[in-house]
C-alpha cells in the first residue's frame, strides 16, 4: 500500500543544494559517533573500571537505539514534517552529547548514549527522505554520491578525531572531548537548519497514522534480535540463555508481519509497507548493505583494538591508520555517484571485491610484518580497500531507492538504514566476541597479553569480517543476475 500523498513544493537548485549540505553535515555528525568512541574504550575502561560488557554496550547500545528509532521517525517525517523532525532530533543530540561529556559513571554514560542513539535515529531518516524528495535522475545519483562520500569519511575519520580528542584532553578525561565537540557543532547545525532548510511540503491537517501496535511489535522484534549479540563479549561469564531470545525474535517477527498485513488489508497505513520488499532492487540492496555494514565498522573497531592493545599505539595514531580508507572512500563515492547510472550493480560488486582484497592485506600486514612497520602496512591496506568502499555505499543507495516513489523515500531510507544499524550491531558483537574469547582462551583473562595472543585474536575476529563481505558479494552477484534476466525478458 502506498503512503498518503504529499504536496510537493518546487525548489530552485541553489535551495536544494543548501538543504543537502545542511542535512549531510548532520548525518556526518551522527555517523562519527558510531566510530570515534572506539578509540576511547581503553580510556573509559580506566576511568570507570568498566567491564567488557559495559564497554560493548556503550558502543553498540547507541546503534540499538539508533536502529529502533529509525523506522517510526521515518514514518512520522513522511507524514508530518521532515524539517521539524530534523531540528527536534538535532536538539536532542546536542543535549545528550552534553550528558555524555559530563557523565560521572559508566552507567550514566550508557543511558546518555542510548538517548543519543534515539536522537540520531530521529535525524537520519529525514536526511535520506529529503535527498530522495529533492533530487531526480542523474542529479540524485550525484547527491547520493556526495552523501556516500561524507558517510565514508565520517566512518573512517571517526577514530582519528577520537584519538585527537584524547591526545588534547589527556588519558584520564580526554575521552570526554569526543562528546564535547558535538555540542558547538550541533548548535551551529541547528541554526543552519532553521535558516537554510526549506519547507518541502505544506502543513497538512491529516491525522498522523503511526500504527502503534506495529511500533510495539517492531521494537520487540529488533530488541530480541540484537540483545543476544549485544551481550556476547567472549567472556566465560556470558549467559548462554541469551540465545533463547532468538526464538522470541522469530515469534515477534512472525507476529509483526501478520499484523502489518492485517493493518494494510483494513485500509490503513502500516508502519512498514511490506510491498517495499516486493521490489527486488530494494530488497536485494537492503540485504547487501546490511551484510556490508556487519563487516565495515567491525573492521575498524578490531583494527583499533589490535593497534592499541597489541602494539601499544596511542589512540590518535591508531585512529590515523584509517585516514587512507577515508580519503579513497570519499573519492570512490564521488566517482561512484557519477558512474552508477551507467554501470549499475557491477560497480558495487567490484567495490566489494576491492574491500575484500583490502581486508586480506590488512590481516597479512598485522600478522606478517615487524611491529615497527605494521601500522604503516595496515594503513596502506586500508587505502587499497577504501576505493572499493566508495563504490559500495553511495551507488548501492542509489540503486536500492531507484524504484521507490519519492513520497516513501523517508520510510524506505529509514528501513534501509535500520538494516545497516542491525548489521553493525551484529557484526561488531560477533567480531568482538571472537576477539575477546580468543584472549580469554589463550590468556585466561581479558588483561594484557603478549603480541602472539593479539595476533590470534585479531585474525579470528577478522574472519567474521571476511564472511560478512563474502555474503554481501553473493547478494550483489545474485542481484546482478536478476537484473540481467529482467532486461532480457523486457527486450
């Protein structure tokens, strides 16, 4: 079932691109917080004597709250006002960043991070929806290319910025600077949003249709799926009963699908129109990017932990290893946005191949080079993989939403973003579990171990990264075959 129609207001190119850059800047701010906290984990552990479970929740709890909020927020933005939701989310992000910076304990920090994730989940669907609504044809490809470049830079530069904050603020409280930097940037962004962000639709008197039962079942479904992975740390104290929640997930997802079908059949507008997944290009693109994001953030986190714990590298230098990936990913995203309408899905498939090659070289550099040159070798491997990463995110975004009507752009984009956040949470938890369980098994505890143990831990953790990338590659090849068969049938 289609979404309620919205009355579009035409905008001139200058206003469109001003709106675009405001939105993308805020998206970058939210994505930075997915990765820049990674380098701060050892400092936070020292400051609060945090357990490995608490540390993982500080990282992945943000992703969980982010994911839970995306679809309802995208739904509200599609029906109400993306501009208003954008400013609300940004204001909450400012306040929760301040709470993180002032947190007196790991418990307070965790709660603030969860609320910060809610704020990010309110903002991000509005960004995707606005881009989908404001641009058409080749211009949309260029817009998503620039968006992908920004996301790639934010993902890879996050650890560097986090390391710089710690270097400036010191090893005890330097981690607080990671959150302090959000406050002035967010205040500036609020001013720019109010000033430059256009009203892209006229105010409607239509009653907001949110499907509250669907929202509740959706929340239970996502939590039941992600919870076992959130509490998988590799410690012998992990409770094996947590995996029973996957049974609850199967029950919840079945109930959710049944309810959404019933709700749509009654003539109302469900939270997630299941017809979205009847669009093959959308379904395949969403599955592909969820697998890709199960790999990419885990790769950065595992590399940062290895460099800091295994090689004793300072946070700022550990973060700088990913700069080459960020720069090449930006170039690749820009090129990909221009090439995707001509090359299509093969561009994404070859991008995944390049990232897989970079991951293989990354592991080889960690295991086979002398410690003195390992960071340089890993930085070179990251640079090689970065170009491929640029060919994945932005082109896949364009291909995934190509057949989705603009009025459903916010919702479709938020479901796609949700798949990325779920992939990130699951992939990070799996990678960390393999990393820490190897240290527990070989060292008897999570305390400092020798380099050989960290070699093994990093190697086992990166196996999961390779597997998730291989799944993304298989989905890309399958989608490529489906597109070719469709073209032959039409022509």
